[in-house]
C-alpha cells in the first residue's frame, strides 16, 4: 500500500493488519481541515469501496482537526457500518482530543489509547502481548469513564491530561492514575 500525501498538509501511511486486506491501519501525520478534508475523504472512501471493512486511524501525528475533519470520520464510520465493518481511532493528541470532546464525538467513535487496544476494540482479538499478560497499568486505566467534578456529566477520556467539560465548560485534569481534579 502506497503512502498518500494530500496538499503537503497531511500524510497517510496505510498498513495492512495481520495480512488481512480488509483490515488497515492508517497512520496520519499533519493536520485535517476544510482545505484537505475532501481529498482525504476521497482516498479513504476508495479504500472502503475496494473492500477495506476495518480501519484503525493512528492519530499520533495528527496535530490539528477541524469539524470538517471530524465530519469525514463520521462519513467513514457510516460507510463501514453499512458494510458490517467498523473503525477505531487512537493516539489523539490533547488538542485533537479536545475538539472531539467539545463536539461530543467521544461518545460516537471508538477511541483507544494504543494500537493493541484499538485492535482489540476492532476485532475482539487480543494481541500476543496482551494474551501473555504484558499490559501496563496505564493501558488498563484508560479509556476512563468518569463524572465531571463540577456538573456530574458522564465523560470519557482515552488518556490523562487537561480537559474542558462539554456540558458546563468546567476545566479539570485527569492524572495518570485516573484521578479527576478540578482546576
């Protein structure tokens, strides 16, 4: 599978998962906004039409996303569900995760903390490391479902950091050990 570069602003590196052509990890580097989203959507739609049913988006290198970019992910999920497939995102940087949280999409998408968890969420299969019991405490802690310390709204995060409640706008932190503290 060849690397795709969109308008010098987004690089997509597709990688087949486990020798199965219907399962692909897409490594994203750059940003996703109104400028490059239509071309991004066109490339991924072509993959789905060619038989890819399961997508894992590795967002470790995704530095920014706009609502248009999230709209593209929504479109992919809809297409995949129609084909009895699914998708998972992982590695969202805090600024990118904040956009998903502020727009309420953390409830809509499957968001994992790492590739192993994403694979498990996508296929239900554990990776060799997890089968052998080599999990870290952090992987076991996240994703974390908790209540906003201000308004009590149910929230979810895939990693520790500083966040803003989508309900009341209150700012709080989530520590590595899963403790939620108002700022």
